[in-house]
C-alpha cells in the first residue's frame, strides 16, 4: 500500500491448538470491548465468500529454544494467547536454513496426496537422517487477498450498539510444525537407521474453513516410504495439554504427536495462530461515520498485507 504504514494499527497473533477449527475465519471482522490485547476478539461479520485464499510454505529451518526460558514455569491460567510473543519472534529470527544436499533439493516440498483419504501434504526427502536432538520447523502461511478493501463499510450495525472499542480483521493463519528425532529407547548403540526418510507435513486448506479435521490426521509424520498409502499406525496423539512460552507472559498451546520408526523416535509438535490486523483510531472514526450513514457505499481501502 502506498504512503507507508497507517498510524495506530496493530498486528497481533491469536494462538490456539492446531487440531481445532480456526477460531476466526479469514476475512472476518472482529471487535472487542477492552483496550488493545484485553480479552478475546468477537466475530462481528464472517469472512467474505469471494475472497481469494493463498498458501505458501517457507523452506525448512532449524530452530532452538531460548537458552533462558525452558526451565521457567509457565504462567498461571488464564493463559494469554495474543499479548506478546517476543520470545517466538526471537526464536524465528535465529532460525537457520536446513542444509539440503544436492540430491534432495528437487525433493523438498513436493505436493503429495494420500490415497487413503485424499489429504494433501508437503513431502520432504532426507537422504541422511537429520541430526539428533535438533528441531526442524515447517512454516505454512494462509493469507486472504482481495477481501478487506470493499468491505470497509460493511460492519454489522450492531457492532457499534454494544460499544466495541477495537476493531480488526483476521488476515492470516499460520501453522508451524516442528519435528525432532532421537534414537528410540530400544535401539542398540550399533543401530544403523534406514535411509532415506521422508517427512510429510499436512497442508491446511482454508478454502473450506468451517470443516473439522479428524483427530486421526496428524499435522506431520515420518515414513520410510516415498509414497505411503496411509498414515502410519504408529503415530500417537499425546492427549496431555502442552504449551510453549512465546513471550514473558504468553504461551502457545501445542498439539503433539510421537512416532517410532524402527530405531528412531520422532516428536511432532504443531502450533497455530491467526494474524489479526487491528485498525487505527482514525480508521475506527471513519467506520463510525460510515455507520451513521448506512446507505453510504465506500470505496475506502484497507490494506491486507501481513508482516512477513
């Protein structure tokens, strides 16, 4: 958008468990009564059915936890899920690209459809087993394009009757699937793990945002087969609620799976967030004026660009 950033705007991530349906559909107008970061957003108007949805995957990266945070106790409930995520930003800033050998470069991020249920995945080939105890992250972004601008004057009238103080729009869903490999407990010191291996990451499709994904479908799995017909039977969803500290007072809930593949043990953890654009004070004043003249049609534009 020309003219630089608009004063007063905020961008925040609302974190939730990845196995649940997104709390906010892309393109939804949101409101809340408290100050910035105070309370959950309420959905005022659902996302536009004609909005264009685009998806992208970043290259695989190695990530590491903050050195001073793993031993810290998590905050007491209620947990903050969209307040500050400085720890998360630092973790991602320090992430390093996975060093992919020449033989695997054309086999990283290949589209794959599982014959069993038609689910769509990204497939990554590893000719050599990844380094033990190092964590690899696959990051998928799902963005809305072409939706916010024409809808600036279409907030439901009741949104102002209940005196919401803040307004925003859900612009992006982000899924981060991390996996770590270790030697299985039963493996001998002379174990020689099979190679190559393939890592599969579920592709989330927001073209049908209201669907509920079965819990039997993990967010990722490993296989010794390039073209498996089904999800491995040995991958197990951990029912224990787990969290990752993403800021001084904030956590993100984790969906966790474990898998044993011959002599190797894998942990797969996924966290999910919705990126919310909070409107600036001047933009809210414009919306209030438009609501006073409900017959008025606006061509005002709201940029739908999320921070990278």
